[in-house]
């Protein structure tokens, strides 16, 4: 089966669909099958996105992306700093 990358909005909609199905008395196995994922994926999604609204998830993903970019910038600057220190000592 091909893997699909779900957007955070889709994940929250799927979680709500499962919650509604569970509220109607359906078994978890049947509810997650209805949205096309396995129980492990459902539990992972619930742990990560369970109490969040769509706006909060969008903001979380934006912050994670910004954090990743900043880490790359810090790594580049650290390398530059290291090179400059070596040049200043004369170890080139």
C-alpha cells in the first residue's frame, strides 16, 4: 500500500471522524479502518495532534519549520566562526 502524507488539517479531521464513530459505539479497529490508517498511526496522531485545533497545528508546523531554518543558520555561522578562528591563529 502506498504511503500518503497527510496534512495537519486532514489529520485533525480524521481524528474527529474517529471520535464521532467511537461515540456512536463503533470499535476502534473499524473506526480507524474507515479513515484508512492503522491503529498505531491513529494513536501517534492522537498523541501529537489530539488536543489541538487546526489553527494551532498550522502555527506549530510554521514554528517547527522556522526552528529548522534557524538551526541551519547557526550551524553555518559556527563553521564560519571556526574557519575565522583558524585563520586568525595562522593554522591554514
